[in-house]
C-alpha cells in the first residue's frame, strides 16, 4: 500500500474495531460483576428466595433485559433454574426443597 490516504483509512478502521471490541469486553465484564453482586445481595439460599426473574434482575441492576440476560448466560457463577429458563440464582441450579433444612417431620 503506497497510498498514504488508503493506509490511514485502513489503520483508522482497525483501531476503531479494536476499541469497539475492548469497550464491549469491558462492558460485559462490568455487567457480569453487577449482576453477580446484585444476586448475592438480594437472594438467599432459602426455599422460594434463591431464584429471581430476569425482569426483577434487570430492574434491580438498572440494566436492559437483554444485557442482564447476556450477563447471566456468560457468567459461570450464575445458574439458570431448570424448567423455567428466565429465573436465575447464584446459589443453585435447582430450587431448594423445603425438607432440606428442617428434615422430615415425624408424626
């Protein structure tokens, strides 16, 4: 490439793509951190309190639903409830049984 204008345009495009990629990666990392932190603070490992809907998660973190969903899907620390794909938790994949903590009651 001997044309300096063409070289400058190609270089600017490459730098622009690199910056776009870096910004996207940083945003995804910050979104994952925000979602995980919110889930740890607002859910408990108790029956009925371990999973939240994506709507509640998006509202609590002030992220759009698609970004909250993408953060949940890309973070290995966040688990999706089996059978109901729009409920998320940091505690477990399956909801906790009410018998797990107290044990079986004897009559």
